[in-house]
């Protein structure tokens, strides 16, 4: 059934498939407007991370991550303090610049103080027919967390049904879960190729593919990813493992993508991350059996820890040390968006854990809206050189 739901994309080679995905990452709005023209459907935007896109898809809408557009932050300055994180300011700015005027709705996960107030401001300055907060539980370890989250998913589902004018059938939701599970599996396979053979698939191209995945219709996307994986898997066999520096990136969001160029220039490769627009987006699948809402709840409760979402049994600092060791990483880059309070709160504990474990680490502050790339390049190059020079092998 899943195969029948995925639209064909023709027989493409790896360069052609990659070019389509790069174009989607660089011109995300085109994906949404083209889908609207072809299907006459509605597009529901969401901010990262953890929004259950399967519910949006099962309602017949296109889920669209408000993440890839570049906004002029000054457009948001009349509504958000300049010390609010640049991701939230950028999201509001692109709305005020009418770069996402095709949206029919918006769901914002409440993951920090800024996102808690953002929807109310957005409703005032750019109202949409459907606008909802997604209230993630903060005390994840409490027995009530599962019941709370189930009720929250029921509420979101009901709002989507009201907006649609029709109930979301259980079978439709299970089909969407299967579709998204397949998508995550394909993305994880491509992540693996990037780790094993970055000569075949660079870190930058991998993260562009993930960026494209957040805005493309999954039926079309999965067809492209299957073809791309089949070709790259064969190409990978032609390369032997080269000398490189294996790195873990930890933070909220990967911005700017040029960071990956600077890592590559010194023979580095990203072997793991916990970013909202990285591995966090494609980790773990949803159980295919039983109550689909309960399956979505269980996936969320077991997510990897983050600055906004930590479990007592999976403390983030300990998790990152374990991740770096398992992936044989030579160093960790803590990538912090300026004014991201949750990341700043976590930083001391995370860095202390790295020092105790003997794992080199560096904190790099970035922002949406542009940062000095020369300075970023210098710091990344210096850190990798500190790990042992360009010829060191991990």
C-alpha cells in the first residue's frame, strides 16, 4: 500500500536526484506552491521541532517546516525583542515579508519562553485560519506525561479535523505513519553513507537533503531518496576510508550550512548530531501496531535529550559523551544560536562532561541573519588542527 502512495519520479542518476533536492532546500516555497497547484490542498506550516507531521499529512494537508527561508530580522524587531533567538525572529520576519503567504495554518511547539509567546504575536500580525501551539510536556519522567501528551495530540487532531471538515480515520493515520517511517529510514541510510564515504555524499549535501525533506511531499521525496540511495550505495564501494576527523555537532539548529564546508576543508566529517534540522528530525520510528496516537506519544517520550527536552534516565551531558565515544569522534562542536537560553543553560554541564571524559570540545555561537563567515572558518579550522593536524586518522 505504501508503495502505491508514493509518486514516481522517473529514473534519475545521483546528480539529477541531488540537484532536485538541493533546489528544494534552496527554494522551499516553490515546493509548497507547486503542491497547491497540483492538489488544490492546504499547507500547514510548523516550527521545529517534534511536531507530529503524520497528523497533518493524514488530514490531507502538506506539512511545511518554516526553517529554510532567509528573512530580514529587522522586520521582526517591532514585535520581538532583539535578544529573542534569531530562529524565532527569522520565522516571524519571513511571515511579515510575505515569503510564506501560501500557508493555511501554523503549529508552533512550545520549547522555550520565546516560542511560548510567539503564536500570540503571529496571530496579531499575520493571522491564519488555523493556528495552534503544540504544548510538549516539560516533566517527561512523570507518569502523567504520557496521558498529557496523548490529550495534546487528540486536541491537535480535532483542530485539524475541524479545519478539514472531515474526521481523520485511523487507517489514514497509520498509512501516514508508515510513509514517514519509510522516509526516516531512507534519511538514516543516507546519513550512514555520508559518515562512511563523505567523498560520495558530503555533509553539506546530507543536511540539504534533510532541509528539503522538511518541505517536500513525502510521496515524491521517498521516490527520490530510494533512487539516490541505490546509486550512492554502489558508488560508496569504490572508495576506501580516508583519513579524517570525526566530529559530533550538538546544539539547536545547524546554521549556517557553510560550517560544513569549513569542516570538510580540514578533512572533517560529521558522524553524529542532535540538531533539530539534523539527526533529531530523522531518529526513531513510530510503532506501526496499536493505537496510532499512543504510538506517536511513545516515540516522543523516548526522543533523544535536548536543551528543551531532557529525561532523567537520559541526561544530555552523559548522552553526548556516550554518543561521541560510540561514534569514535575526536571532538565535539557545540553550536549555539545567539540568545538561545536553553542551550546556554546546558552548556556548562555539557562542557564539563566533555572535559571529564577527555573529549576536546568548542563552543561556536551563530545566528540566523548572517554572521562573519571568515571568523567562523578560522575557529573551525583551528579546532580541527588542534585535534592533531590534517593527517590524523580516527
